[in-house]
C-alpha cells in the first residue's frame, strides 16, 4: 500500500443523486473518494455527469440523495462562500476570471475572506506560476486562454484549499498549452493540494492522476489507478478509443 493510500480521506462523495431540474437526475448514485495528497481524474463520455459531479461537491447543484463529506464533516449543499472558507477551491471551465481586473486584483478577489494572508499566498502561487508574478498589473482580459487558466487556478489557491476542483483545465487550449496545463496541475498536486480534475482529454488525464473514475450515465462505472484504467480493455474500447492504444 502506497503512502497516499494510507492518507486520510479529504473528500468522500457517498452515493449521490443530483440534477438541475426537478425530477431530472444527472447523477444517479455516484460515489468518489479523494485522499490527502491524491490527484483524482474523472473521465467519461459527454453528458456522463462529470462537471455536474464537481458542481454537486461545490454546492452548485442540488443533491437529492446521498452525502458529500469533507474530512468527515457533512458539507452537502453548503453555499460556495462557506465551502471556500472550509478549504474547497473550484475552477470552472469558462468565465473563470474577472477580465476587467488585473492579475493582482483577481488574486486579491480569491483571498477576500482572509486579506492579511495575501503576501504569503502570493509567494506560494507565484512559486508555481512564476510568470504571473512578473505581470501582476496586466488586465486578465488581455491574456490568452492558457494564461487565464493559470490566473483562475492561482486565485482558487489563494485560500489555501484542502482540495482543488478543476473542471476541464485543458479545454479550448492548443496542444502545447494543454501540456502546460497538465504540468501545472501536477505541480499544484505535488505542492500538497489534493486535486480532483474533470477532463475530456482522457488519456493525458489518466497519465498523471493517481486514481481515476470513469463516469457513465451519472454513475461511476469504473475506477482504478490511472495506469490500470489506461490499460483496461473495456475502458480503452468504450472511452479512450484509438487514444488508448
């Protein structure tokens, strides 16, 4: 058993049913666990409920059955500001920066609940995203998609989260920028932040994650280490296609 496998649970999603509209469920008995220090990847076909799962953890989708626990405490349905204060960071796929604000102002917005910690947290995030530290006065609206993604992840990290939820960090990026995004996610995780990532780029996601979940029709159809899922014939045939070969 690896060291990570012995670590305490940070996030424990227990058999949740959830959806946006009354009577219409996107998640149908979905479960997930993330231990301290783990990088968890969530893959699956379009419409499987991957992004909905992150939003359910972050209180943006109503959970009708089941529970979401954070370090043993029930956080099911808590408002976003309460979750951020408890150590849950979330980076949505789109509209994830304030374009009219500078990079520095975006980072300050990420720490509005604890402004006195700004200098300490700025040092941490610029240790990972060093280029941002040189461009703090630049407006976020002038940045490329990949640069905006770095700002969004940095802002979420300002509150020193126990767990970081990432919704498709490589979406819409060029292949080079995608590689950079996955590299940064790995660096964040190595810095001690438990990370749960939804990704359409299934192969790259499984290459870097400790464990993966394959969602299908709102359920966790397969789970295992990233390497196990990359080499699982059923996962290759159904979800990875020629990319898994």
